[in-house]
C-alpha cells in the first residue's frame, strides 16, 4: 500500500445488501465476518485511518453490530495501549506495521 487514500469503485451496492446474523446484528454479504469484532455492546478500537478500506470496513461492521467505536485521529502506540485499557476494548483491527 502507498498509505494514501484511494477511491474504491464497487460493482454492487454493498451497503444495500445486508445479511441478518441474528440478535439484531447485520453483516455485509461477502464482507468481513464478525468473528473478532462487531459484538453487540462490545468496544472496538480503530487505530488506523478510516480513509483506508479495511479499518473503515471494520468500523462499519462494528456500527452495524451495535458495538461502540473508539476511533483514533492518528496512530500513537502509547495512546493505543492506553485506550485499549481505558475503554476495555474487546476488538482492535491491526495491520502488521502497527503490531
């Protein structure tokens, strides 16, 4: 990745095609599974920019699943660890460069 935001053109309207996972949880067809995050009343930490597809997709999945979102405005390792602790986060999407 170049690290720069990109336009993503979809062949289908993915937000219009949602699948019911039960218990009020929705997921996008052929999207990320909600195996880690996206738990109702969970707390998801999003330390990556929402201008990138994967963190944006994870945040949307969390919102659709009624979990709370903690979104960082910029990555800071110490702040991320503090937020994980302060908000008792149950899910955090990380890319290898953050790990």
